C-alpha cells in the first residue's frame, strides 16, 4: 500500500499547567475513518485542532501527504500555506454549524465561496454545482438563496457538510458533527455521512462522545482519557472486546434501547 | 487441499477491570485448520467459548497470544495483533461473518444493506442490487420489504437479511454463528442449501450450529471446544 495520509508523532498540548493532550501518535491511511472517543474534557477536540493546524502543539509533529505539495509538516507551514491546504485538500465540520458557515450570506454563496476559493470562476457552473450539493445533502433547491439563519439546526449541519465537501477534500476533520441534534435528524445525517465517505473514498478524523455514532461511521477508534490515548484498535474490537478499564466503563455505560 | 485458515496456540482471556481485574480464561492453546470445501462445526456446551473463538477468527476479539493465519491475496496474513487496515482488507475481500443478529443501520433499506459488501469490493451499484434482490428472493423475503429498513422486520427476516449480506460477496472463508437460530423449518432448509452450495463451490466454513439437523447437513468435520480445565 501507499503511504499514510496523516501522521502524528508525540503530539502534546498544554494549557498553562494542564496537559490537554499528551504524546499522541498514530497514522491515518487513505480511505480510513478514525474516531476519537472519550468523555468531555478528555482532550479529543484539542487533539483534533492540533491535527488540523488550528492549534499549535507544544511538542510533537503532524505530517500530511499533500496531493499538491508532497509530504508537509503541518505546523512548519506558513499561515498562508496552511490556510490554502485547509480550503483545498481538507474540510472541517464544526459541532456548531454557525462556526463553519457564513451566516450572513445565502446557502448558495456558502457553497459557491468554497468553489471560488479553489479557482472556479464561471457563475453558471458554480450555481449548478451548488444546486447538486444541496440536493445531495437533501436540502430543497428553493432554499438556495436563503441565509442559513433561516435554517433549522439539522439543515445548517447538512449545509456545512456540503460547503466542506464541494471542494472534494481528501481529508475531513469532524468535531461532534451530530451533537445537539434530535435523534431522527442525527440518523439522517449519519446516513448522509456514511454515503459520502463511501462514495468519495474520504479519509476522516471524527471526534465524538457517542459510541453509537462511532460504531456507524468509523473504521478505527482511539479512546482518550485525561489527555492520553488509553486504547486503540478496530472500532468493533474496541467496542466488543474493550481492554482498558476506562474503555470497559465507557462501553458498559451505553444505555440499551 | 491445503488449508486457507490455520490457528495455533491461541489464547484468549477476558479481564474485567470493574471486577478487581478478574481474568476469565476462555481459549487455551486452540489449534485448528480449515481447507477449501470443508465446513468445520464448533461443538461444545453453552459458554464453552465457541463464539469467542469465532469472533477471534474474525478479528473482532483480540487474543492475548497465538496465531491466526489466513490465505489473503495469495499470501498468508497473520491476524493476531494485525493493523486495523490489514484486518479490514481481509474482511473486505476474504472473510465473511454471519452473526446471530443484524446490526441495523438507520434509514438504509434491506436491499442496500445486503448489497453493501459487494459495492465495497468495487462492484457496480446496479449489479450489486440485482444480486441482493436475487438473494433476498431466494431466502424468501417478500419483494415488498426489499426497500424498507430491516429495523421493523421479524427476527427471522432480519437473520435472513444478515445471511444474504454475508453471502453476496463470495468470500473464500465464511464464519457462521448460529445462522439458522430464529428460522422456521422451510427457511432453515433454504439456508442449509445455500451453505452447502457455498461449501461445494470451495468456500472454507467455520460455524456454530446448535440445531443438529443443520449441523449434520452442512458440517464435514467437528471441532470440540471446552473451557480451560473443563472435563471433556
């Protein structure tokens, strides 16, 4: 097989005295969806932000196999080059769609903006692609010119996903993409994400505290506790045969329905 | 025939940290091998570790030591301690698993649940759907149910969806955990026929069949499973 798409080596991040994430190493291979699970405050989101270049780690390195630029040290890049990478080869889906969308412009413009950022200039093409993506994320086309402020929470999240995937990223970071949504809305979003991951052969790093979401969407899991990865493996291995005391406790705490 | 699956010195214990690190040894020095066209039936009392062995073979449970080797892409691949992507590739191309229960995916219709493994292996979606419909029909699932998510299906219908999903991809190695547990006689006989066809076509099968009619109909060999220390 080829090479890992993303490699973390000893990634550590402190906030003052507190160590939010400690000595994390792993490799993400093309087509893999890696879940990071753990309770609130375990360092999941800090790690995700370090991987995506949104936070600078205090120790360790993150390297990415770029289609355009070969192997790059994510934190060694200039701010401008990292931003370019983030909008051409990566996507980032926030838990709160308001942070990932521009709330003051239309849905169509939210999608079109990403296309223009990667060089699309023809208005008709941009509008057509925006329409295709709205349909793909199951938003009625007559909402194309509405602002996301008029959208429901589930629609906003789907729009944020469309905005992120329209530029055909190779790697998508997701922070609790289904958090705060009703279960029926969540099921629809999960179904959508599953389909998109398969169809576009996406690689992804997904942070979630919901083990059911992790089971449906991820191939592999890392379990974090107190900033450290305490267990990792195939998703079904970690959930069906948990080894670490903390993972056993997490799995035993799932409410059956 | 040379084996396609060989297991040696396999050990697996469950350590329960919430119970003061209580260790429950389940598999001790297990050895077996299976060749194409063979169906090895695991036999032993309830709780003896049959499902644990089957799940370890699939890479679902993680043994502490020993070896599970499978013939994959014309090479021997070690599954104990293997990287996740290696296990996933083996599951995508070489080894299928029929569990007792279907893990339902919200909003996905039965036909797409069944077609998925074939699509994942790169088959065109239309071809996979046609084959999925064929298998669902063969297993007696009424056509009006094909587009519906199986969450509301009966236990027997769900199990047949599960069987169809595992048979669609023609895996060279097939693991079956009570594939007929919740089926009536007619449907059970249909599943027996399908398993025999697979075996005769050269699939290597390891299975748990509590129903002795099913076991006698499909198994070519028995393998006794007992807890460490239990009297045989």
